[in-house]
C-alpha cells in the first residue's frame, strides 16, 4: 500500500472576511495536553468522549484543540475549553465565538475557524496508488461533505 496523504476541501457560503484552516497528523498516543483538555470540557461531553475508542477520542480532542488555537488567531482572544457547547443534535459551537468545522480521517485531523460565517471542512485519506476517477470521486465527496457541514446538515 502506498503512502497516505490527506485530501481536504473547505466550503464557505457567502462572503468570508477572516478564517484560518489548520491540520495535523493524529498522535499515536494521548499527549498530556489532550488529557487536560478532556478534563476541562463540559461533564456530559467528557463522559461521551471517555466512552469512545482511544483513537476516536484522540481525533476528537485534536480537532477541539485545533479549534481553540484557530479561534484565538481569528478573534485575537482566548477561549477556554468550557466555552464549547455540544447540542444534542448538530455540530459543536463556541459560546460567543467564531464558527468552526472539524474533520478527521484515520491519519489526520483538520479544522477551519471563520469569524463571520458558518463553514465546513472534510478530510479523507488517499493513497498515492489512487488515480484519475477515484481521486475525482474523492474530491467530489470531500467538497459535498464540506458544503453539507457548512449548511448545518452534517455534524462537524
């Protein structure tokens, strides 16, 4: 199997004035900052994340960490982990904060943070061996997922 490279698409409906995207490879073990972030999250969300398989938990925490860094860059103010709200249906939000979207694959996590408009991002793994029609299909898929997230029709 060839090298895995993430492919991402970002979607912004309407006019965007200030946004930041970031991504990182997923860690193979839980960095200490992730445990601190987990403990600072609202109780119900912490319990939900603790029930997840370790890899999924690390991916979710990595995404939330990227959002906090991106939100600080976009707004020039810090947001504590307690500023996250997790509605029962729909994507998480930052109380009084910018819009954001998170996506993760098996190998990476990405986020976009936008000051003035809802946004969406999708990331998928692809191998170097994939060609032509397969890559085009993956590009359409990531673009569609990002647009659905921006429209609020998908979580993330």
